[in-house]
C-alpha cells in the first residue's frame, strides 16, 4: 500500500530552525560555495576566451605570412610581428599581452594546434603555463601530454616546469590525449589563474567597469583567501 500524503508529510524532515546557529552557518556556507563556483567558472571562461583570441591572432599572422611568401603585393615585407605588436600596444596601451615576444608565442600556438583549440586541455591553462610548454617542448605528442597532465593534476607553473625537467613522459610511455579533463577547483593552477596578469589585462581592454580598477576580488584563491595584490606568481615573463 502506498503512503498517503499525510504519511509522507510526517516522514519528511522538519525544516531547519531559523534560530539554530548551525542552520544559518549551513546557509552561509552554501551561498559562499555558490558564489565561489560561479567565479571559478567565469574565470575559466575568460581564460578560454583569452587563449582562443591569442590563437586567432596567431592564425592571422600565419595566414598573412603565407600570402607574403606567395608574393601578395598587399602583404608588407617588413617585420610583421614587430609592426603588429607596436600597433596593438598603441591601440591597447594597458594590455601587456601584445609584446613582440607574446605575438611570437601566439603564432607558435596556432602552428602547434592548427585545429580548433577551445576544446583542448591546453585552453584551460594560464597563458604562462602555455608559454612554458611551447618554450620547453618540441613535439606535439609531448605538448599534449604535459598540457593534459597539467590540467588533470592542477599543476602550478613551477610544477609543470619541474615535470618537464624530469622527463615525466618517458615514464608513462604513449598516453592518449584525454579531452575530458578539467582543472581542479582548489588546485595551484586555479590559484595562479586567479592572479594571471594576462587574463586581468584582457578584461581591461576597454578600460571601463570594475575590471578597469583591477577587480577588488581578483588575486584570491578559490576559497576567498587573499594571495597578494596580483595573485600568485603574477609577474609576467618578458
């Protein structure tokens, strides 16, 4: 026999007593967790857009260079990367991501991953991690291996550099690329992503809104603890 409505009502747990301090503590904890999760998702989404933007600029550079190689009269013979870096920095003077060195990395990013990059593990990593990968590794297999491991394990940039130095891939052999990995929420990589200067500058491209003031809550760990004015390891490499 199925229970009646009154039976199920009697079996249901009593609502928390608003006067019980522990009930409010639970409410506060759940609300804070909700905010933290939303900020983490937003941070990751912005970082993915940053990587996608850098990849697209790299594709544009490669395409223009190919036209120049074919003798296209509209393609200038000057140093394309240096010229584009100077013009982008003039258009966005507060954005440090448009240095000549960084544009060279963008071109290498597009050459290394010629297909769509948005769904690949590397797109979840802070830009500093990605430049370490491209500076230290040569083959696509090694790049994909360390990018996947860095996402899955949530490595900091120093931990990624150390893993490459120890030739970690040799101990694992051939491991297929796992596209389903996700950067752990409370990982060192997430902490560095919070204070990543390239991501913060990317938000300030228009120089308006809260992000133009630096973001009062940026540079904090996912649980809300401060990590310094610009976050962990926030100084960009030259």
